[in-house]
C-alpha cells in the first residue's frame, strides 16, 4: 500500500523473541472444547497486552502439539509457553 520497497519497510520491523515447544500426545482432543485450555490461552494473550502472539496447534501428521509464543519479554514468553503446554498435557 505504501509503495515503498521491501528493503525500506524491513528496517521498521521489530523482531521479537519467540519460543516453540513441541511435545508428544497420546491422542488429539479438540482444543476448542476444553475450557481450561481456552481460558489459559485467553489469559496469556491478555498478559501480552497486544505486544506478541500465541499459536497453539496440533501437527497434521503426528501426535504432537506445538505451542509458539512471541513477545517482548523472553522470560515471560517462556513461562507462558510452558504453562500452556502443561495445561494441554493434563
């Protein structure tokens, strides 16, 4: 939209730390039907205050869950990712 070259636009992009946790599952249950998982993710998103993102998904080919969190504070995103992972494991 700005008609600026990507080389110029890339300079204003802020890189944020992120963490990705993959772990094995015994079975893939619908995350959207689990209130505790939904509540945990929603609280974590609020704690990022719009300055980060959370992606939780199952692998399409394996019994593996993937939890990715990006944000400004590396310690905080590690805690968030581990917390979400533990809730899913339960």
